[in-house]
């Protein structure tokens, strides 16, 4: 934590609570630890989002290839046979592709939601630990 940030924090605690902290006060250590935990959490969330984006891009590319192949096959079939059965086949194939794409995205979203929920719980527990530590330090120093 930079000196400027520490000065701002010390002034804020003094103005809001009437307590003057020194630079070597353990409460400031707890604040710094909390900031480190928040930074790590931010990095973890960014990594999760990057992984999610890569998964979505991979799925999109895969579905695009599959859709192109199916569309080309259906166009060739349509050119050879203009019957209503071929029109229905195109609609059904596109509907199946859409349904599978939606199912896959829902599955990925469910997994990422679960992971994010776990990260949030860990962060909440870490914040609670920091709060308990700060209270204990305050009580011990009082």
C-alpha cells in the first residue's frame, strides 16, 4: 500500500472515529491484507471470465462449423429435391442446432455460476476473518 493511501486511510479513521493510527498499527496490516485478498479475488474473477470467453468462443466456432456443414448439406439436398419434406428437415435441423447451443451455453453458465458462488463464499469468509482479526487486535490493544 502506498504512503499516500496509508495517509488517506489514517486521516479517515481519525476523522470518522477519533482514533489516530500510526504507520505500524496492526489495524493497517489488516486493511492491507484485505486489499491483497480483494486483488487476488479480482484476478481470479478475471481469469474465470477469460476462461469462460474462451469456452464460448470455442463453442461458437464449433457450432459455426457444424451449422455451416449442415446448412451446406441441406442446401444441396434442397437443390436436388424441392419438396416440403426438405423444407421441414431444414427447420428441424436448425431448431436442433439452436436447442443444443442453448443447452451447452446453459451448462457453461451453470458451471461458471457455481464457481463464482464458491469464490464469493471464500471471499466472504476471508473478509469475516479479517474483521475478526481486526476486532481481536483492537480488543487486545485496548
